[in-house]
């Protein structure tokens, strides 16, 4: 799994801070943007988003390349609708089943499970290649490919949607592969724009309690989670 922040809106904190001040200042947004400094922008972003006016951070967008992840993971990722996606196509790219797959740690660390997994992949690989040789187009041969199939995807989200995505997907209840990706995305954007992502992470980091109720994993400590994400 690789997560790379490819591009982001230039000066994201200055931009969102200036946008926030536009609502209360009589001057032009362009003049506000030219005169605002980073400290003032950060204070403004924190104050205004603290009121719950989160739309001001929608002006900053972040584009990631997420590489060598499973189709199981990207299927969950693309459920987040306030985002843009471009994914490697199994219609155009021939898939090498025996090389391009993600193996979950629970299978990799269990020799019996690993044997079953490897055998199934070999069987899929053989069938996929035979279908292609029989003249079946890639777009149809792919119907037998597994959820483990590796893929690449480019994702763009604005800071407000990213915070929502982090609430759900950095959480211990989220599926492990998507959680790893989400935490790495958060780590990278926090460095670029700390005020936009202050207290970002699982919902409990912001709220101080777990909204999952009875579904909260017993080993999950809210205090430790908050410390971990505040220092990420
Ligand atoms: C732990 C976990 C378990 C899950 N289990 C399942 C499962 O078993 N089955 C399943 O199908 N899904 C499951 N999901 C996916 C989940 O239901 C959501 O589809 C996914 O997390 C996207 O979240 P979202 O809709 O809040 O966010 P986004 O699509 O990112 O949207 C962001 C926000 O915009 C608003 N919004 C977006 N679109 C609309 C709209 N059409 N109408 C009104 N408001 C809108 C909402 O406020 C929404 O929260 C699970 C997710 C998690 C984190």
C-alpha cells in the first residue's frame, strides 16, 4: 500500500482563512487574501469552524495517489460521495492474479489459511488466462477476479469531506486496509495544513466519546486514540 499526496490547493490555510473573513469584513476577498498572514488565517479557521461553519474549509482540496491496494478497499472508499475518483480499469489492464493481490494479515499469518488463499488464487489465475485465450474480452474475464486484486486510484477530496472521511475511516471500527490508508492520508495533510485538520481523526477525537455505542471494540481506548491522533 502506498499513499502519496500529489497536489493540493496552494496556501490552503491562507485561502480558507481569507474566505472565512469575507463573511464579516466589508473589504474585497482579494484584498483580504493579499493581506492575511498565516497566524491570522489559522486563528480564523479554528474560530469559524469551531462555530460549526465548516463550509469555509471546502475551498482547499487535496489529491492523493493510492497505490497497490485491494479492490475490497477501494469499493469502500468510493462510497464517499463528496469526492472525485479515477481508478485503474480492469477493462483495459490485463490482470496478473498471481502477482497483483493484497493478502490480509489474518491470512498471511496463518499457514493453513495462506494455503487455501494461494490455491484459490492459482485457480482464478488459470481460469482468467484461459478465458482471455478463449477470446473473452478483459471486461468480461474480470468477472472472476477476486476482491484481493490490486488496484490504483486517484482521489480528490476537499478538507471538509476529508475530515468526515477521517471520522469514519480512521476509527477502529473501520476495515483495516482502508483505515491504514485514511491514517496515512491524515498524517500527510496535517503537515501541510494543521489548522484545517486540528482534532481530525476518528469521531471520538473530536467528541470525546464513541458514537459506535455497543459496537465499540472493547480494546479501544478513547483517551489513547485521542492522544495518538492529536500527535499524529
Ligand atoms: C464502520 C463502517 C461500517 C460500514 N458498514 C456498511 C455496511 O454494512 N453496508 C453498507 O452499505 N455500507 C456500510 N458502510 C458505509 C457507510 O454506510 C457510508 O456509505 C460510507 O461510510 C460513506 O459515508 P457518508 O455517506 O457519510 O459519506 P459521504 O458520501 O462521504 O458524504 C458526506 C456527507 O454528505 C452528506 N450526503 C452525501 N450524500 C448525500 C445524500 N445523497 N443525501 C443526503 N446527504 C448526503 C451526508 O451528510 C454525508 O455524511 C460502513 C461504513 C463504516 C465506517
